C-alpha cells in the first residue's frame, strides 16, 4: 500500500494490468493513499491517474444508518473512472486490442508534473480519449 516507492501490490504489478492511481490536487498531490511504482521488475506503475478523493459512492446500508450514498476516497474510487472510460471507448471502437487501449490511455493523459512512479502517464482526459 502507498504512498512510498515500490508500494504497488498484486495484481497491479502485472505488466498486463492497467494500474490506476488516485489523484487529489487539493490535499495530497498524487493521492496520499496511492501505491507507487516502480515494480520489482522496474515496470512504471501506475499507468494512469484519475480523481479519487471525496467521491460520492454507494454505501452499505448496515454501515451508515440506511443512507444509500456516502463520500469515499482512494484508488477504489479512481479505478472505476478509468474502467468506465475504457467501457465507453470499447463501445465506440469494439475492435481495439488491450495494447491499443493502453496506448489510447497514454495519449489522452494530462501530465500532472509529478514523478512518473506517482502519476504514470498522467490524469485521464475522458473527453480526449473518446474523440
């Protein structure tokens, strides 16, 4: 677990996995809770970052007195942003391979001017990904 170098864990260390970091530009640049690369095999991780702080999400009703939504933070909030963007991309272009999807993500990322082991290619730009 983050935020120190080499703290990305399995399955995120696999070269075929798209590892997503959480970003919070207001409180902790790069998200204080995100695992960081590189891996033991010197693979740069995460590949990409997405918003991951103060995200309105569903909650377990047993936990929050019946409220259906709550505010959460972490890579578990950032990864669905990237997964959803990839789903929209594949809906639009179903012929893309996994390598082509990774290259599209790389080409649509906005540089955050952070170390690569912290931001990967940068922050996902979903609009750019889908154009």
